């Protein structure tokens, strides 16, 4: 019995030392070799749940809505993990000036216009006032703003990346003409 006890203790200690050495924890997914930790997933999932509850003024979400948020959260984390690498490789980023232009520039982002419009339309000064008063607002408003800003940045990165991909496609006129001719060429044959 002592041998079994010692072997069991050695097994547990070996596992303990190996896990500490690798600094690994439980993960919900592994994306391109990077782990998405349960802790990070739970934090974002809880923020997304709270955001949905506050935006819909409904503290009791249906099980379908909750399940959808769980799935969307994981998809969001996977997409962010993959696309961040692509954005970095392509040299795509968002400067603070560019973000401010999206908020208060000549052509602000449609989400900003939607969020800060009233019967008189959109006024960029309203955005500036909100940002100036942000520190005096309750913490939940600050958290919502950070989520809004993050989504705005993400949307801008996606737009830049999509435009880069679209601009990279080029079909020379001669090749397009040849493709058209081959596609529309008709042949006839007589069978004897």
C-alpha cells in the first residue's frame, strides 16, 4: 500500500510541476497555437451578457439568446486572434487621430451618427461633450464607451483589410477578353 501511495504522490507532484513550468491553464480553444483561456472567455462572455441585458432593458434573456451570446463570444475571440495577426502582417492599424476622425470628423462612422443624433440630426459637438464628461459618468457608461470604441476600431480595421484585399485583385483587360471569348465560344459538329 505504501508503494501505491508513493507512486500516486509522485504522479500528482509530477503533474503539478509540469503544469507550473508551462504556465498553462484551462482553455476553451486553441487558435493557431494560441490558447483562449477560460478566464478571458468568461470575462468577455459576462460583459457581452451584461451589454445585451442593458441594451434590451431585459434582465431575463432566453436560453436561445444566452446560447447565441456564448457562441458569438467565442467566435469573436477566435476572429480577433486570427485577424490581429493578419492586420499586423499587412501593417494595418488605427491611429488616435483616425479614431477621432471616425468620431467627430467630416464623415463620422455611421454608428456614431446613429448614437449621437436627435431630431435636429448629428452634431459632432455632442460627441465631444460626451467624451469630456465621460470621467464623471457612472462606471457602466465608461465601460460601454470602451466597448463601443473597441467595436469601432475593429470595424475600421476590417474595412481597411477588406479594401486592401479588394484592391489586390487585378484582371488585365486582355485576360478578361480571352476569358469572355472562351466562355461564349460556340462550336457545332455534325454527327455522321
